[in-house]
C-alpha cells in the first residue's frame, strides 16, 4: 500500500502541472471507486468545469482544492496509481477506472487493479459547524493539518501527520505513554499517526533500535526522542528517493517511473538477508495478519 512518501511523491509531481488547470470532463467506468457518492454522475457533476487551485496531502490522502472551495480527495488504497497522459490517444492501462480530461487536452488516469482505493469530493461544513478533530491531531502546534481536517470532515479522525502537523518530541511522548499496545500497532494506526504503514513503521523502528512488540507506554524518554527523530528522518529520506517500489511494481509516480528507496531498506522485505549493521539475518514475523521485519540484535 502506498504510504506517506509515495503519496507525497505523487502530490509533488502533480502539483507542478495541475494547479490552475480546468477539469473539462470526468469519465468513471467503475462506480466502486467513487462509492461515497450516490452515483458516478453526482461525482462528475461536482468536478466538471472547475479548476484545481491546490495540491496537498494528509496522511495517505491526496487533496486537490477546487475553485469553488470543495476538495477532491484521493486515497490510493493498496494498488492505486495516478498516471499522466498527453491526450486520449495514449493507450489506457488495464484497470483504468477514472479519467480526468483537462481543458488543454491532457488526461490524469486513476488505475487500480484491486479497487480498494477511492475518490470523492468533500464539501466543507457550513459556517459555524464544529468539526470534531482527532485528540491526537489536536496536540499539533502548527502546520496545515488542522486546517485541512476542519475543511474536510471525512479526514478529521486522522491522527498526527509527521509533516503536516507540527509536534515536538514531548507531545509525541504523551501519545506513546497513553498507549499500552505494541509499537508496530501504534505506528500503523491511522487514527494515531497518519501516513505510516508496514514499510516505514519497520524502517523507523530499526532506525530507533526498538522492537516491534515493545509496548509504547514502556519507552524511556531517550527512546521516545529517538523514535520521534527516526520517523522524520526515514520519511524524509524515502521522499528524497521517490518512495519505495517493491517487486510487484505497483507503486509508480505519475510518469510511470518507480521509486528507488527499496535500495536503501534496512529490514523491510529482507527476511534472511544479513543486517547491514550486525550481519545477523533479518527476521520476519506475522503481526495482526501482516509481515513485520526486524533485527533481533539491533532492536532491543
């Protein structure tokens, strides 16, 4: 599943050429991906004729602000891709479910073999209506995250975003000390921390030298500060390399190019291979139905 670095890679790429462009038509061939709307026609009507004014991200969600104050929200799910095309003559990939055609003739195509992703248009709440925001996100002392949650009620439940919310290690510590579950579970819970998934939770825990099954509330102050720093550093480095593209090659940027952070993974998807630090083989366990990778020696 695309995580924060992959979604940010897509956002940054699309922001360069979509902002200011008018959506001429929207074609939907699979209603499942616009399931929050009564019909595909309703979805189309909220978009056609409107221009894109901004491109933002919160957690794993892409957010495109429209000229009428509404927002197009896209969650790529497990296998979703957004691909550019110069015009309608470019061959459409299999599993293309939504096509945005712009006034200049270019297309943006949503491709999703597994259809777990979704697209919807969010309408801001009426003036004076209070949006209940996640208690974890409310710990933020700045950034765009709180504003986005107030504008898009569907995302108000999301926990802290490592980049869109400003939160120091001391407030991060308050979150950790309030959770009795394992670190891996806490880090991948979108209602607590938005944007992390299997890959970057495992990589952050390795960088912080912490085991996946440590209870979050058991961390010392030094360990909490280490984890807080590791999350930011790992995500920043992954964004720098355009995200992670694994063997299934499901993640590519809007130009169809894979990321390269897989070349720098320390533990994820490296079962049996030697740890880059201690040379002992990387272990894999299953936690809540998902694979978790770690080094028994380097992660205490």
